[in-house]
C-alpha cells in the first residue's frame, strides 16, 4: 500500500514539475523548437516517401509495359508461326523456302520472347508457370507440324490429322498460356498505374504539410504575443518556403498523374486493343488455311464452310475492338485492311461452297493483291503500324511523367532541412534574450 502511495506521489510531483517548467517562456520556446523539429522530420519523411512511391510507380509502369509487349509478342509470334505453317500446306508440292523461313523465324521469335520475359519475371510464380507451359509445348507442336509436313509431302491423308492435332495444341494450350501471361502483366500494369495516380500520396503530403504549417503558425503567434513583435522573419521565411515546397510537390504530382493517365489512355489501352485484334486476325488466318488443307486430305474432312463458322466466331469481336481503339487514335487504315481481308476470305468460302476447291486454294495462297494471304499481310502491317505508334506514345508519356518528379527527391529533404533550420533560428533568437 505504501509503495503504491509513493508511486502516485512521485507521478504527481513529476507532473507539477513539468507544469512549472512549461510555465516559463524559455521552456515553452524549447518545446516549440522540439515540435518544429519533429513536424519537419515527419513532413520530410512523408513527402520523400510519397515522391519515391510515385517514382517507383512510373518506373514499374515502364518495366511492366516492356514485359507486356513481350507477352504480346509471344502470342503474336505463335499465332503468326501457326498461320504461316498452315498456309504452307496449301501450296501443293514442296513447301516454298520463303514460307518455311517465315515459320521458323516466327517460332524462334516466340521462344526468344519467352526466354526474355522469364528472365524478368523474378518471383512471379504464375508468370513462370505460363512461360514453362509454352516452352514445354513448343517442341511438341513443332514435332506435330513436322509429321504433318512429311505426310502431306508423301500424299498421305494422315497429314491433316497431324495438322489438326498441332492446331489443337496451339489453340487449347499454348495460346491460352500466352493470353494468361499477357493478363498477368496487364494486371501488373494496371496496378502500377493505380499506384502512380493514387490520391493517398497527395493526402498524406497535404496532411503532413498542414501539420508543419500549423506548428509554424502557432510558434509565430506565440512569439508575437510574448515578445510584442509582429513578424519573426526566419519563421515567416520558413512558412513561405514550406508553402512553396508543398505547392511544388502537388503541382509535380498533378502533372505526373496527367502524363500517366495519357500514357494509359493513348498508349497502353490502344496497344492492348490492337494486340487483341492482331492475335484474333492471325487465328482467323490459320483457321482458313487449316480448313482448306483438311479438305484436301479427303472427302471425310470438314468443309471450309463449316470451319468458317469458327472463323466468324473468332473475328466477331474485332470490329468492337477497333471501334474502341479508334476513340483514342484513328484506325481508318486498319479498318480498310480488315474489310479487304474479310472480302477476300468470303470469296474463298464461296468458291469452296460451290465445290471449286482448287480455285479456292488459288485465291488463298498467292501473294498477289486480293488473295487472303496478301490481304492478311496488309492487315498485319496496318496493325503493327498502329501498335508501334501507340507504344511510342506510351513511352513518351511515361518519360514525361518521370520528368515531372525530377528534382523532388533531392529538393524535398534539402528544402525541409532549410525550413527547419530557419524556424529553429527564429525561435533561438528569442530564446537568447533570456540568457
């Protein structure tokens, strides 16, 4: 009981002693100096962290966009390799060397892109799993195509069965893995954009700035009442410097956010839309070729008119995708190329429906203007052009977003320290008067 009473008495004495000390002007000035120092430290730490968060978000967007492009290229190269290989089965006789080289180049490009993105994925287990699935299935797909090629060369109907199996491997396993990889990177890019334009960083900076400004204002009001001097020059300069620094941060954040929004709207969004269009168009090309090649394998094979239903399903979203992309940047050239391709495909289907299989193949295979192969290449080139323009726009806007933060990483701590020193100098001038 006595111990408890002594502890309570000690605590009471401590509180009374603290009150006596704070009752003196020097003690209050020292307390003001401590609060100013603490508030400056809090503001400096919060503002520096906010700038770092925004900077990292911009850097992450740039890095993720590169991986997104690699994921896009994997899908495009796989689809391109398959479409090119499918065309080679329609030419009759030996496979043209140029077609073979185009197929090998597209296949190797897909493998190289998979290796490149795997090296950048770090701890992304989901991404690594999809890359492994693609690289594991690529040799299997190549083997099936080689078997189909050998059987077609010998005139065996079994070649179309191998071709269908290769097509199923590509359609059901490799391309879905590439699309999932793309979706992972697209989600990462969305997260980076969200972090780069988050209002949380603005809120914490404003809150920390208000705290420091309130303490500065409180110190000035106290000094004015105590010393009968209206203005304390160092504290006034510190307050003005604090307001200028806060304005600099907020303006830089606003400009950086505007650039990132532009990067997403005019860059990454059109890239995703045009990429989806490109992949669907390549899948459609492969479907047409496989349908024609299978029909050449015997009367029991599916007719192109039946395969055309799958073609229609694949191409159905393309107009909508192009309309969305057109809302940001003109897709007139792509629209025209796509219409020409659809018209060429329809001519092939009509020939095949009339039982003129050889004429249908002749309309599909040649590189002459008007063939489905030629119009498909025109479409791919138009999509690639739009894709490159959108990607360049993205990179320009991301670089612009990063540039808006230039100087802040060094400026925030430097100016915060200067503000604190000025404030402490103002308090110290008054404190020396009591010595």
